């Protein structure tokens, strides 16, 4: 296997030009967090909801939104 064919060198198209932020919560909190994001109109997935929530915060602070 060459370096260009190794799984570590392959990146999902949706992740190109992006870096990850990871945070940990108690397993029993996940459902209520997802529900709070959805009920707040931020989206139904963690990633979508957090990005939308952060963009709203950035907008209120007159900052450039994240993509």
C-alpha cells in the first residue's frame, strides 16, 4: 500500500479545509442536548445544531460566521 492509498491520507470531502473540535458530555446528556438544539431551531444533529448556535452567537457579536 502506498502513502497515497492509505486510509489515513483519505479525507472526506465535507472535511476538507476544516479542523475538528471535540467536547465530551455524559452519555445520558446527549438526548437532552439534541432535543434542546432542535427545540431552539438550531437543527437536529449535534454538528448542525452547534454550528447554527455558534453562528447566531457570532452574529450577535458582529463577528464573521463560521462555515
